């Protein structure tokens, strides 16, 4: 069905919250009705979260390295 093509095509914007409320509602109802698209959405959403967490974890490491570098420079 064409709905699946549309839903998958806009999945990234949907996850990023870049769609209008009308489009969001359309895709939400499609995901509720279509197991295949919901699985794709679920996977992408989880992937996004993993990436987001990974990025967050890397910030303190980068900061630590910068601080260590600054301290080294002063010593
Ligand atoms: Zn579908």
C-alpha cells in the first residue's frame, strides 16, 4: 500500500519531530495499524536513542581530555 511508502519515507522526520501535526497524526495512525511499519519505526527510534546516548557519553570524555590538556599546558 502507498501508506507504507509514505510512512517509511517520512520516518526520520517523524522521529525527529519535523512533521506537521497533520502528517504526524497520519503516520501515527498508520504505525498503529501496520505492524511492518511499526517495527521499522521501533528499530529506527531505538537506533536514534543508542546514537544519542553514545554522543552524550562522549562529551565528558572529550571534556576530560581538554581539561587534562589544559592542566598539562599549565604545569
Ligand atoms: Zn505500513
